[in-house]
C-alpha cells in the first residue's frame, strides 16, 4: 500500500484547499483504503486529526519550528526522518516551493546514500505570469509536473523546453453539487434576505481574497466610473465585496470607501461581520452568485480562478480580464465579458510583473452587461444567452471525478 506525504492548503476556506479537498476525496473513492496519506495542511490551525483510518491531517504552521506560514520546515523534517513515504505530492505556488528544491534534492540524495527508502514526487502548481528562469529553477527535480492550463504549460516551455516530457496539464474541476443555477423563487428569496432594501438594484459581486493580486481597488473605481455613466432607465448599480474588509494581506476597504462619494448600504455592501472569522460554506456562495447580476473580478493574473468557473456553473455572467489563464477559461472572451487594456504593475509581495486593467475599460464591461440585460437594441439578448450557455456547458463538464482519473493514474505510476 503506497503512502503519500501530501502538502497543500487543507481543511480551510482557500482556493488551494478546495482543490486538495476534491482531489483527496476522489483518491479515497478510487483506492478504497489501498492508499495511506499524511496531509501537511497549510492554513489549518486546529488540532491534528485522523480523517479516517488511512488519512492523517496535521496543521502546518503551528507544527513548524520557525512558524513558517507554509510549514516547510515541518514537512521537510517529516520527509527526511521517515522511511515510510513513497510519494511526495505538493500543491502550492512556485514562490513557495522553488526555494526549497535544493533541500528536497539533498534529502533524496541522503536517503540513497544511507540505503533508506526513497520517494517519487509530483507537483501541481499555478502559472499566472510569463515564464522566466529564476521562477522555474530546479523544477526538473520532480518526477511529474502538472500545471492548471495550457497557458501555464506554454509559458514554462518557452523557458524550460527540456521539461516537456514531465510537464502535464490538469484543469481544476467544478463541484456541480455545490454550484448550480437556483430556481427563480429561491433567488428572489435570498436576494431579499441578504440584500434587503437594495435587492431590486443591479448587483455586482466580487468574490475573492482581499489581497494584492486580486486588485480590489480597480473593482471599486470601475464601479464608480460605471455608476457615473449609468443609464438612468435601468435599476441602479450596487457593489458587493465578498472578502475580509481588513485582510492583513490586502486593503482596509472601509478606509478606501471613507474617501469616496459612496454610501454603505445604499451603493455597496461589505462582508457581514459574522463571516469575517469564518467564511460561509459553498452553498451560501452559490446563493450569492445566483443572486448577483454580475460576477466581477479585476484580478491582475490567475493560474485558474475557481470562482470564475463556479460563477459560470451558476449561470452568472462573468466580467474579467483577458489575460493569463483567463484567455483559456473564457475561450478568448466567448464565455465572459472581457477587457483587454492593461498596464504593467508590480507588487512588493512577489515582485512579479502583472497586468492591471484599465478602469474605463472595466466600467465599459459593466455597462455592456447592463445593456445585455435591459436593452436588446444595443446588445442581442440571444448573444447574451449564448455566452451564458457556453460558459455553463464548459464549466459543468469539468467534473472533479473525471479530472481526478489523471491523478489516480499518476499515483499508480509513481507507486
């Protein structure tokens, strides 16, 4: 029975955790007890626990001797000192993993020299920028490399063509049991309950983490620009930001709004206080997507962007940039309303050159979507329906069950 050391976000509410939860669930379903797994769970801060008789989950940071956010000292120590692991499986950003590849190499070398049981390795990672040598250094160490999109694979191969035989693509799945169109009566009920007196407005929701790469200020400024040019015959626009309003990684959103001519509860809504410490479950997010007239993201770049495919599965119109993985996810703008004017921008968090959207172009997308809803003389209602149906069919065909057949294949290959 192979044993896997699995390193990823787990048992928490992040995009990586959603991915790992679904992959682990499908591995359990297939192997039916013929696979053991120790999970080093990033962003989980509870007690260690046995998920079942074959899966053990340990929090990463609080077990790390240096309290590393990613538990890297913890899992490297576990890998070095154990003679049990057959496979190392990591899901994480390049910036987290590349700096420790030399240590992984030394651990594997030491095991060989001591005639200890060695391990094979598999790495699943987003590629959300143009490839350059430093960010891709050392990837040849892994036996299997998997990125989320063809965009990501192509960017890597431009710089590291020798990795072609190792480099695979597996998309993210859509959990169609959690994200789907609701009945109109259920949408009406939730809109009334959640948005109250503004439920009859044109609701634009951004559901993301409040962090630099998601560029929340551009969403706010584009909303203002659209509001100033709004067709007065339409229901007034309203912005909902589903994210921690004072995330340590991001902006103090209320401090931004204090400087703007917008009124909370009339023009915009922030995350309810009861959700700040514990974000709501997927069912609530699906309700919000269904109750929104638009899902808007002004992200600077995406390796995938789970909420985008989840919004498509809920048949909610998407507005997003036409860059990085989103060129692929939107089929070059056929599945969403996209903008294409960008300026280079760099955040101090990672020093990566990314693409910031033009505020006027984002606003124009919001206005176009309103026209799609209310004025067929400007935008064909049939075109709008086709866009939503194309997006829905694509997103709902990406099931975790089908996609995980590839992970099962790789586990067997490496065992």
